[in-house]
C-alpha cells in the first residue's frame, strides 16, 4: 500500500509541476484552464472535468471549460451541486449523485451524459471571493477518496490564481487599447475626410505581418505603431492638413516633421519590453528603401520591419481613399504603383504580401498587377 500511495503522490506532484510551468509560460486563459482540466482528469482517473465560472451580471455559473462538451452549459448559481458548492464555498464529494436531491438532472438530460459520482471544489481567488467551481465526474473503478478532493482543491487554488492574474492582464490591456484608440480618434477628428485612416492602415499592416508570418510580439508592436503612426500630425496646422489643393514647399517641410513629432511624443512612453519598438516603427513610415525618405534617410534593412510594412500600408490606404485634392485610386492601380516602387521606395516582401492578400480575397486578379522580374514572387 505504501508503494502504491508513493507512486500516486509522485504522479500528482509531477502533474502540479507541469501545471506550474504552464502557468509561468502560457498567458492564454482558456488554454491554461483546459490544461488544468486535462491534467486533473488524468491524475484522478475520471471521465471528465469541468470548470464553471461565475457571471455576476446574470448570477449564473457557466462552463468555461467542459471536457467532452462542445456546447456551453449555463445555469443559475443557486442550482445543482455546483451552485451549492459555489454558495457554501465547501468542497463536496458525492459517491452516488442519484440520492442527492440537489443534483441537477437537466444537464445530463440535455447533454446525454450520465453522471454517477463527482467531486466539486470551490475556486476561491486571493481576495477570498468564490469565482466558480471545479468539478470532476465519474471516477473509474470505484469511489472518490479524500485525497482526491485534496488534489482537486490544490488545482482549484492554482486555477483561481491563474484566472485572477490573466483577468488583471486582460483588464490592463483593454485599458491600454482604449487609451491608444482615444489618442488616434483625437487626431483623426481634426479632419472628417481622413478619419479612419489610421485604423485602415493598421488593418492592412496587420495583414502584411500575417502573410509574412511575423512573430506575435513583432506583429503586436506593428499594430500599435500603425495606430499611432500619424499622431505627430497633432503639431501640423489645420491649414496644411485640410488644404484642398497642392501644398507649397514650405508647407510640405512642415508636414514632413510630423514623423519627428510622432517619435518625440511616443519615445517617453514606457511601453512594455515586447512593444518597445513602437516609437521606431511608427516614426519610420516615410523612410524609403533607396535612402531618399525622411526623417533619417535610412536605407534598406536600416529601416525597421515595422517601418517598412507601415510605409506600404500607409501609401495604399492614402491612394485608395478620397482626399481633398483628388478622387480615390482603384486597388489595381494602387498596387501597380506599389509594385513599380519595389526596391526603391517600398520593401519587396511587404508589397508582395499585400498584393497576395488582395488576390486571395478576390479584390484583384493576378494578371492585373504583373510583377517585374526583379520582384520575383515569394507567395
């Protein structure tokens, strides 16, 4: 018996170590909770595990992760064994659910699953609030033991910390996103005709990054940089931004400075490490591959990948949108302009990626935008 117990304890300790490692490396809440459920089912030798989270607005418990079920399970937080554990915040072991009047038969009737026995443990966060329950169902080969309940309580405690940490990160990200978008709206509100430009450029830059298979951190930095790439225009007078005709040399010199203003405004912001290149990406969208761009006259790969991508997205959006001084160009005409600028004004791979995206969604036909020999075709 001692050897069996020791082996079981070792297996459970290994499982907890795997869970702990995953928590430190994975930041997707659903993946983490799915892992917790899967590990728990293996260790406790049960048919399935389910994590129910509490929805304060509706006063319901709902299945955030339910092994073996594709449909969401949702019910009142006063209902069933899960509801009872949620309200009392006490773990419950049931060796035969059919003899407990609190058991909610409707879920089995709806799902077609037959529940025989279960353990349900409360998920209590570090603030001592119950935020859901962790339930394991149908022990293979016998009844649940007290040490099974103890293991489930340990996993439920890990789940509580994980859920709260990820929710906090998600809340901060939502706040950061909303602040960035508020900044973008504030600059775009100056000219109703060009409103939406930054959001459209962001979408296009995202598609280019996707087709180039860039890593998630770089893609996210490009996303925020594209949103903010024109923020320096806040320092450009309306008389230049909204001028219906051609602008003078002096006016163009003032307009060009918006990229420097973008860099100056964004550089003091303490972006987290994976987003630290946002100011660089945002302020390089008027650099050219041949070194004839501004503000720094960078060449080729001296220009950041974010700057090269946003440059292509920016020109495409500008040419296909109506402006004070001209009507919009067609997708085909604009892409031909970009292709003609490969290796001089524009990055080859970024242009080819955008061209392929519009071919894939049926906006243009391949023959509408032929490639010069020097461009080749990576897609």
